[in-house]
C-alpha cells in the first residue's frame, strides 16, 4: 500500500472519530434537555475520541515529513541516510587539492549500498557506482559526481512520491548534499 493511500485511510479514520464525537455531543445536548441519562452519549463521545486519538497515533508512528511532504518512516530514513552519506562523501572535495579521505570513500560505498538495497533502477545504481569510482581517484571529477548524485536522488524520489513532490524533494535533498552546514 502506498504512503498516500495509507495517509488517506488514516485521515478517514480521524474524520470518522471526529464525526462520532460530534454526534455524541449532539446526543449529549439532547439528553440533557430531556433530562435523560448521560451515560450513553458520554460513551459515544469517548469512543469517537478514542478512534480519533488512535488515528493521530497511527499518523505519528507511520509517517515523517521531509521538506513538508509526508513520507513513510522507512522512506524518510532512506532519504536522510542517502543525503547524509552523499554529503559526507563530498566533504573532502570542498577544499582544493585535498585527497579524498577514507571516511569519504566509505560514505560513497554506503550510497551505493543504499541505492542497491532500496531497489532503485539499474541506471541509478550505475550512477552511484560511477560516483564511487570517481571518489576513488586522486583527482575526482566533482561535477560528474554531483550529476550522478542528483540522478540518484531524482530516481529515488520518482519511485517514492508523486512527480511534483519528487522534484521538490530532489531539489531539497540535493541542496542538503551540496551545502555544507557546520551545525548539521
């Protein structure tokens, strides 16, 4: 089941709970005016609130937002892991005439591993391997690595979300990869 259909089901569940609560409140008002027992309207309100709270908990437990787009938690962690490993692999290329550090090469291998194990396309895997090979060289072609990483990110988000969100998330993730933040 896709993230969007699961999100829709959770929103329907929340709406149903809220509707039950409203119905319970209406029946509570009617029961008070007629001076009847308030037990059954209160039970209805509590059941509706329970359904709404369970929908909220499901939403919190199943989804995280990445650049204001709802993703399943595993997709969120895959995306953040890809971007952090890409950023790490490019760390030593930020200064001129600096050899690629072993940790950066390891991060590049992690990117290739993630691409392989997130069931991305062969072309995406080829781009990740190309970036890894470039980072193994004494003087890597940085622009080529950037293109490869952009392709990998675009391919990943095309598979995970709708096309309009894929472009937005790719742009955000690529920005995260290229712009080094000392506090991150």
